C-alpha cells in the first residue's frame, strides 16, 4: 500500500485479511454501476436545474415582477444545491474541465460584476467572477438588499447579464454530458487503465470535499455574514447539507465503496455519516447567527465532519489499499 500519511503497523496488520477480500481494481460492471448509481444521476439533476435557471432568468427579463423574481431565485437555489451535491463527491470530466471554477468561482466580486454590465457576453467570459452562480446570486439578492433587486433588474443591461449567466451555467454543465458518457465507456473498456485509480482518485476527492465543508464553518462565536458562502441568499445551511448529501449518495451507492468494506467498517462509516448529517442539520439558519448555542452547533457539525473524514482516510483507505495524496491535515 502507498500512503503519504503514517499508518500504524498494528492497524495495517489487523486490517490485512479484509484488504485481500477482493481485487482492489474494480471490474467493468462494478465501475459502470457505481458511476450510474452515484454520479450520473447527480449530474443529470444539475443539468435539469441549470436549464430551469436559464429559462427562469429569461422569463424574469421578459416580465420583471415579483412572481418571476421568486421563480428565478428558486431556480438559482435549486441549481446551487445541485452543484453542491456534485461537489460533495466530484470526479470524472467535471474535475478535468474545472467545472467549479467556471460556474461557482468564489469569492463573489461585486466590483467586477458592476464593471462588466455594459460588456458583451463574449467579453465577460474571460472573467470567471462575472459568469457563474456567485455572480447570479449577487444580481438576484444584492448586498443585504433583496427587496431592491426587482427595481434594479428592470434595467435591461442588468437583467440581460443575469439571463446570459443562466444560459452559460447551463451550457457549461451540459458541455460535460458527452464527457460523462465517454468516461463511462472507458470504465467499461477491456483495458483497466481508467479503473486502476478509480477508487483512489474519487476517495481523495471525497476527503477534500469534507475538508471544504469544515471550512464553511468559521470558528468565531459571532462571525460576519460575509464569512459564509451564499450569505446573500441566506442559503448557506441548505447548501452545506446538500454537499453532505452528495457525499453520501456517492459513497453509499449500490454498488459503491461502502459495499467493498468489511461489515464493521461499513457500519462505522454509516454511523459517522448519519451523525454528521444529524449534527449539521441542527445548525442555525442562517449560519451566521450569533450566540453561544449557534457557536456550539457549528463546532459540533465541524467535529462530526472531522470524525467522518478520519474514518475515511485512516481506515477505509487502508482496507481498500488506496493511495492518498497530502491533505491539509497532514503534519498536524
């Protein structure tokens, strides 16, 4: 086994019988099955949500009123949550094409967005800060001024930018449709080249996603709203829960990594996941709520996510004989 973190020899010895339970390079049927169960449905959901965002944004510009603004905001929330679900366990073409940078560049840059209002869509494409979900959130909710956005979006240039962002998000997502199908064919091919590192690559990405979730929970007792992603829309909690859910969809898919573990370890992973989901569901809404109780809830959620990540990288990786890259926790 090749790990870049130190694993006690006793732990290796105790897990050795389970590590040899089945070949660690998945076969074609298993690999395709995991993609079909854990990844492609989430990509399809993201594509459908992005299409709705594009159409709802266009409808808002055609008739800017409270009803169309509400629908555009709801479509944005659904698209952002679908993206978070993908980000909870990413892989395949979305990593190679850097989808996150294209549709969810953070932090939001209001100055860039305002400066680009008069530019043609082609001119804005080079600046990722003016083309994705963060920019759309700013246009739909503003800076703590959601009630004022309808009047602002009656400006033709401003609403045209929102509509173009919606179309571009949908285009960026659907640009990966063929890539996912190609990846599926590669996983099912005679050569095991793409299957050899399937589990290592995807488990590494899951570990990184859990680290990212912990970053979404500042340690301050009275944090500033701007410390939270999606603070403008007030959806930080639902977005975080969507990302946890995406992790669970991929890891506990059938077939999936959980089914390759011995029973005790699989049950321990399920228990840690359930605890993380439960503790994070108890977070305040909005997440930036001040006070001792809110602070304690954020700490408990972060602790539960850390416990889940620890089992994943220290026990699951050992049993599945995976190669792990360095994480931000290495050396602590």
